[in-house]
């Protein structure tokens, strides 16, 4: 009991305790905001990594389309439904079954 009273009366302990309370609760960069910022940063880094992978896939696709005429024709037919002059294309649309 005496040790705890002496500890509370210690000016260094009191000043450290007050500083800790100020840092935790009242500062603009308090501990809660720091953890929140770190979580946000990790989420953004994950999104950034996913976007980089997506960019690499798109670069590979662009390279294939610019170097391979068969791939370009396949892409144009599938995406834009292009056809040759003497062709007839039939599109089969599946209806949702209820």
C-alpha cells in the first residue's frame, strides 16, 4: 500500500501518466487513429497489388493482340461480334430457367 502511494506521488510517474493520457486521447495522431491508418494502409496495399496483377494481365493481352492476327480476329469476333463479308452469324441466347 505504501509503495503504491509513493508511486502515485512520484512526479515522474505522474508526468508520464499525464503524457500517456494526452497521447492516447487528445492528440491528433492518437493511438486509435494510428491503428486505423495502418489498417487502411494495408487494405490499400492489397488493392494496389491486385491492380498491378491486373495491369500485367492486360499488358500480356495487348501484346497477344498486337502480335498475333488470329488472336485479334478472335477478340473482335467475340467482343464486338464482327464478321466477314460473306458470313452469317447465329447467336444463341440462353434464357434463365425459373
